C-alpha cells in the first residue's frame, strides 16, 4: 500500500510538499484552515535571490537557499508540465544599488565568497549601473549586478501548484477551519480533527506546514515552536517593462517588475499579531523609497496595496525535519521571507524523509527541537 500523508497548511510550502510527495506515489491529503496561498505566499514578490538576501557568510542557511535556487529549473518545469500553466519564472538577474561611497567599501569581500559559490556577481560603477537601469536616480553611485538571480510570479506559482496537485490526485480540504486536535498514535499513524470537517482525517505521516500559525502545535508535539507572524506590506505601481529591467535592491526596499504591467515594491515589515490590514505608514515608507530611487515614480499612484503574514523564528531560519521521538511527524515551517525561494528544496527534503532517505544537504542546523533544547538548558541553569 502507498504511504498516506497529511499536509497541514496550503501555502507555498504545503502545496510544494504535497506536490512532491504525490509525484513520488504517496497518497496525500492537504488540509488548509483558510484559503490556499493566502498569507506569506500572497505577500511575496517571488524573488529567488540567495546572494542578495544572504550577504554575511556562506553558512548552512545560505547553502540551503543556494541548493533551492539550483533546483528551480527542474522544479518549475515539473510544476508547469504537471499543471499545464506558467508560473512566470523570469531570469532577470538583480542589481543591488548603493547611494554612498562608504557602502561600497565592504562589498569586495562579499563578492569574493559569493563568486566562489557561483554568483558571477560584479561591482559596477555609476555609468555601468545606468546602462543596466537607466531610470535609477543620478545620486546612485554604484551597484552589484548578479545575473544568476531570478523571480517568479507568486500567485501563478500557487495556482500552478494547486492544479498540479489536483491532477496527481491530492485531496485538498480547503477552508477546513481551526485545527482542533492532532493525535499521534503510539502504534503509528496520525489523526487530525478540523472544525469544518465532519470526521477525523487519518494518515501514516503528518507534515506541518502551518506558517505563522505553527506555534499552536506546541501542545500536541511537546516542542517549543517560537514562530510568530511578521506583517509584510507591499504595493505595486503601473509599470512598463523598460522602466525597471532587473530585480532592484536598495537598503530601504526592493522592486520587481512583473509581466502583468506591475512594478512590485516591498516590503515594509512590522509586528502586529495576526493583523493583515495595510497602513499608511507602512505603504508610505515604500512610496518614499520608490520616489528617491526611481524619480519617474514621483507622484505615481499605487495600483494595489496588500499584506500577508510571514512566519518568523527566533533565528530567522526554518524548522525542517522529523520531530525527535515522533517519526510520524515532520516540520516544514518558519520560512519567514524565503518561502518562495525555499519551496523546492523543502519539498524535496521532506519527500526524502518520508521515503526514509538521508536529507541532503544536511538539515541538522534546522532541527525542529533546537529551541526546545535551548529552553531546557536555560531552565536547568536557572534551577542550579
């Protein structure tokens, strides 16, 4: 009999894990309390930019991100072939812009180690910068061009994954309501009860991809799961493709041109619990940053404003892997602002674990119980 799997969560990570598990012949049920792709996935600009977003050192997290970027060509082809739909993967390259000479001084050491890992990045002067991005403000003094970075259109990737999952026979239980109980049976297997479902859902294994809501599962797994929501606010402007040609990063914001004639600008972040409204303060910061870097946007009205909840851990890195002592339960949560980038590698690693294979690259650094162990050590010190 094929292995049966419950995926808890229908964002980009949950859909990706469901797709890969079903592609390997498992019988998958995906349970989503609300709508598919409604939070961090919906708030994403879809950037695949491990070099621009990891600038300090080639640590385990960088290598996880890089492995995922390298998986994207085959992954996107599988999703698009499975769905018959385009996810609008655009191999645009990226430009990091610097407004002050002092910001350029530490860049060479960053380029040295990133280029050892395939970035092919180069420091460009103001004249070269304006050849790549003619509309950038004259005050920009230099930049870094990284041709290996790219982006997808997150809503279409979500839709493509959903379609591919359904065609593979994934049972999708959307709008299932609050998860009321998770039973991990000593004899093996798991059962999940959701508010809007008429009966328990049973399976051999459970994969928790609950995003910002993952902390609610502490009571069932005996873990410390310090995942909390960070509201990410984004806006877009009407856009001609010639105006912004690459993904552009500054110290204040980023800009990504999409094929639907929109220039996406993000992201203003704040802690607001599970509130998903947009604020004038958050969007105003993005508008001001846009006007400073791209003078052609001065006075241009936003075409759309939205927000979503990004699942952040204490160290900004995900919880990935099997829960110690609970072989039936796997965590794949807490991807913060990297869910789109990390979706293929998370799905591939999760499916490997479900098949009993060794996870490569190693994910021991992202062990789901790492915060539990730290909390226990702190408690022991307090008791001495």
